[in-house]
């Protein structure tokens, strides 16, 4: 049986820092390798999504100004459909500025608060006087047990996957998780959600946020497979659907290199 997925890239012309579009290249290529028909659509200012069409939404990072620029368009043209899709189980991944934007509110460095997209119950505030530093550098975090088990459950044959996620962060915004939202991983190196938290990322249903830029899916093939597997389960209605495992030699070597270099 041939599976099909529709991936929607939100605001690719406004939100794309540090190679975040590389995540789309990974999803498209893994679909090709796995024999999944994959259509990638761009949805930007002025466009309206088609209800029920998208299996996986992706939104990259951006500067504060880029984030503010898309908020009214999102609420005016996209919110109803995307909220309904994600509440029904469609997958959504937001990275850094995209992750901040998915939340309820975003208090910018200039003191102005803007509303977020309202897709996940998190809030982000730029640092006050107590946090002067940007969160910048390599980020390594240990995947929480329930999420790790779910990752394993997505493979048809047992696959040895890393216990870690690795990436690069660069943000001033500090994100705080609200009720009903779980972090993805415990921070081992770097910061993650905020400078005083021990955790990185967020999850609500199949909505995921992460501070890991460009290298998120290229260097974490197990996370890419999680997104694809959940999107296929959502589309097919089969909650036991599994994926064949790819060899991932280069991907896992790149992952391991980061762990060995920066986490003694
Ligand atoms: N504007 C956000 C911040 O600096 C996010 C920047 C980014 O996506 N790297 O907090």
C-alpha cells in the first residue's frame, strides 16, 4: 500500500533562520526513501489553508519583527483550520522563533507584548534584567522516557536510536510551558526552553516546539521519523502503523559527533 503525506511549510519567506528549511529537505527525502508520496506546499501571507488537507505543518525561526509580521494574517486566515487540524492530531513542528510564535503570548525584547498563534499552551518572554545573556550555542538534551518509547514504537523492526537530541540554539526569548504541555528532553548541554529551566522543547498532542535550529531533523533522524510516523498514523487512522527503518549511517554519525565533542 502506498501512503501519501501533505506537508505545509508556513511562511517560508518570513520564518527561515539558520537553514531551518533543511528540515523540509529531510522530510521530503525520507519520504522518498520510505516510498511515501509526499507533497510540500508553501502557505504564506494572504493564503488560506484547506481544512483537513495537511498532515504535517512546519514553521521555522525568525527575528522578533518577522514573528510579529505574520500574527494578524495567521489569526485572520489560518487559525481556524490549523487549530482544528492540530486538535484532531495533525503534526506541527515549530523551531525557535516559530516555536515561540506557536504559543499564547510573546513579550519582545523592546517590551511590547504580542499575541501568539495559540496552537500550544506556552508563553515566551524576552529577558528582563535577571537574564542578560542570549541562549546561544550547541544544545544537547536527553529525550524523556515516554517520548523515547513512542519513537521506538514507530519502527517495524527494532532500531537502535540515540537517547539524545542535538542542535544549535540562538534566542533571547525564554519559553515557559503551561498546563497540558510536556517538554521533549532534559537539557545536558546548553539551555533549551529558558536559561533557568532544565528542559528543551514542548509537546501537546502532535504539536512540537524545539529551540534546535537547522540541524534538528538532519542530525536527529529518529525525531524526523517520529514526525512522519505520527503524520501517517493521523492520515491513515491506524494508530499501530509502523515505519521501516533506514540505515542512517551519516545522520547518526553526525549526531554522535556532536555528543562526543560537546558532552564529555
Ligand atoms: N526572535 C527570537 C529570539 O531571539 C527567536 C530567534 C530565532 O528564531 N533564532 O528569542
